[in-house]
C-alpha cells in the first residue's frame, strides 16, 4: 500500500496506511517533493552590523565548514544595512551537508543596548561598589521592546525585569 501525504502548512507529513507517522518531513517545492536538507553544523557568531568580512571570526568559523564566506558576508551585510553600522549582531548560521547555508540574525545583546542608552564605554568592574551610570524605566522598556522577540517571558514587564537585572550587574543604577 502506498503512503498518504497530509498537508500541514507548507509541509507534508508522510503517513503509512496503518496510520503510523514516518519521521521524515517532506517540503513542497513547485509541485515536486524533496527531502529536507541534512544539517551539518550550527555556527553562532557575533558580527558587527554591515561590516562582515572574511577576517576572523567569520572566515575561520565558516571556512572549516566549507561555506562560501564571501556569499555569507554579502548576504549578512545586505540584511543588516538598515541597522546602526558596527552594532554587534548575534547570528546563527545553519550549514547543510551540501555546503549551502541559511542564517538567522538576532537582536543586539542587552548589555550593548544598555551601554548605548546610558552613553558609557563599559560596565563597572565592581558593580556592587562602583556605579557607572543611571538607566530610566523608559529606557529599559525601549530595550525590552527591542529585544522582545529574542527573550523569554510572558509580558513586557517580565522582560523589563530581566533587562533591569542586566543593568544592575553592569553597575548601573536602575531608577524606579
């Protein structure tokens, strides 16, 4: 008996006639079915927005996976051209067995956004003793809204508490 194909969004699940699910997802591509690509590696980096180039850390990390480094650099720079140049952007690159890749950019780290909001170069070496600046609740809210997609937490208030904790650990005074 032949398997049945059940649509689910843009994917199709393959089911045997007995009703058991085969653990293979098939994607639909212009009327043709093809198996999902095999993932070779995940590479996590922080790259300056609009400034990706083949030098470290990008070159060595992608070179050992066999990825076309210049292709990644051009795609990353194009995707981040609307952001402030030089802002560190976390990126997760998925490398497939056929040496192709996809990547997902995330929001800048909370510490970087806090330093930018307060106007300081670095946090305190002794955050419990030496305070280096003050951050307002409005600034914390803006940062939490910026980072909302990458953070856990049910509400914006819980995300704000997380950002406030990061601020305190950097030696910033959090206004109530």
